[in-house]
C-alpha cells in the first residue's frame, strides 16, 4: 500500500547519514557547513511487506547496501549508487529504507539529487547482450565471432573473461556438467547396451571399464613382471558405438577407414571413427 504523501521529508548528515541534532553551542561557521552537508530525503512509497521493497531494490540493480542506523522511528538501511566505485567520488543519488518501529511497514526514501556521474560502471554482461549470446550459442556460433556480431547490433561487448564464463555457464545449463565420473560412464553404458529396433539409433556394442584400485589389486596378485608405466595403473574406459545399419554396411564392405579426433569433447579424449 502506498502512503508516500502522508510521510514527512527527512533530513540527515550526508557524511554518515545520521540524524541531525543542532546543538546551541555550535558556532555559526560549523552550523553553515553542516547545513550544506544535509541531505533531503523524499519518501517514495510505503510497503506493508518488507520483501516487496527488497525485491524492488534488487530488481533496480544499481543499489548496494552501505550501513544501518537505529533511530527513534526505527531501523534505517542506506544504499549507495554502485555505478561508481566505492572508493571513488560517491554519486549524490542514494536511497534508504525505514523499518517503522511502531508497525511492520517499510518506507523507501530517495535523495532529491540525481545521478551526476557521466560514466556508469559496467557490472556483468548487459541483459540484451546476454540474450543475443544465448541465441548465438544455440546456433553454435564460434566464440570469436560473438563479439563481432554484438558490435554489428550496437550492443555492449563483454570482456573476454566475462564472455568465456558466461559460455561455460550456458554449456552447463544446456548440456550438463563438463565432468563425469567413471561410475556414471559405466551406468550410461549399461543403459545403452540394448539393441534397438530402429536401424539408425546408436547403441553400445562393447565397452570396458577398469578402476584404478582394481588394477592395482590385480597387479599385487600377479607374480609376473610389472609394467612400470604409471598410465597403465590409472582408471580406464573404452566403448564402441554403432547402429544396426552401420554394422550391415560393414558386413558387405572390404575396406576400412579409421580417423581420430581430439576436440570432439572438452576433456580432449581421442575418438576413433571407423568407416567401411
């Protein structure tokens, strides 16, 4: 419920936003200086639920909490404009919320000053740029091409690290985590080992999973010569995917072509492709 018109303006010291109490012993020069530093807070609206005002502040995306004061009227929480650096010259525009002590209502105040800084500090990736990047990602556009397309659309171009981090998050969202355990691979192999009715549906013809502890156990029980290659004692897996149609084509062919690629998946494991 909005009650801004019923609430009086509020004045505070701009240095620490404490209530102003002018003492008779203060000289005229000090009094004039404090008057110049006083902020005039204009009530914007009053909410019956504090979660509503918190959501409004978060949705704005430009306010960062600085400190809290306890006054006779209630708790006042102050927010600064985060479009400028905290240690630089502060923006004159700011807000604060009053949690009324006599009821559950919360009132939002704003200074009568406007934003005076010329350059806004970029925080994260622009929302419109994010939407375009997401669409380009779905179209499988290369990451090097994405900044060029954003410039062509006159949209803010994120930094290289920002773009890389966002693309990683998109891959995780659409394709799952970039890592998988050996146990998860074995479970996947077991689920896909049944021969399908569809001639073009891939299935697992053969797979082999070896765990490091099992390999070492076998070596301890073996009285023969041991292989000094450490790679032979690590986790191993291999699996062979095919389709019924490919197997039929292979059965009537006389030549085999084998090729390997190392960039098919993120981990860089080799993938061999056989063709007859």
